[in-house]
C-alpha cells in the first residue's frame, strides 16, 4: 500500500484530517488539537487495523494475535516468570493474567515448579503449544504478507526500525 496510500487511508477514516475549523469556541482548541494531531490515537487505530489482519488469519486456531505474541515469547525465553513477560511486552498484570489463563487452560503452556516460594511460577511452552505454533505458520505468513502489503515497503521498514530500538519511556 505504501506510506502515501496509508496516509490516504487514514484520512478517509478521519485519522489525519487537518484542522478545518477556523472558528474555535472557548475550550475547544485543545480538543481539536488532540483530535487532529494526537500520535497515540493514530497508532492505536493502526494497531487495531493490523491486529484485525492477524486475528482473522489465526481465528480458526482459537488464537488471537496478542496470545501468539505471548506464546512465541514463552517458546523463545521459557521457562519464564510472569513478571518478566510483563516487563518484556509492557503488559499490565490483568491483561497478562487473562491471556496466560487462556493459554494454560488450552494446554499451550504449563507452570513449572522451580523450588522457590510458589508465587508466580515460571511458565513454559508445551508440546501442544509448540505444535500450535507450527500449525499457524502458514496463516501467520499470510497475515504478515497482507500487513506488509498494507504498510508498503517503506512503512514496514519504518515499523521494524521503530520496534527494533529498545523502547524506553521518554523523560519529561
């Protein structure tokens, strides 16, 4: 799709509309500025579009994009404690707990004893979870191709570069 097409798409869905109101009523200036300029709003909308692409491809497996992200991390890093997963993926505890519970119930991951206090047992991928990742491979690739087409080469490259940097909260 390319960056120019993404911009047009976002305009069509009122994601980048330049300020059109010349007359501002008292107190509306900041509202208009946020509505027309907020980077977070645009990123969240883009996130929902991209997530829907992956979710559509993974739906036949009972898996969501967010769970795939977790399952891959556990497969690569496990055994791993919940607190470490939360830190790495910047997930709040309730979101993490909800998704891990689904994954435990489905038998994709399991808790393991580690001889410590028992609170926050580490989790690791199961054979069933690893098999699931192998099964979804072609469907994940299809979602990846659709996403790359939507973003275009420049957009996909930019997204990879932004995500490759260690994400630290800016000061100030």
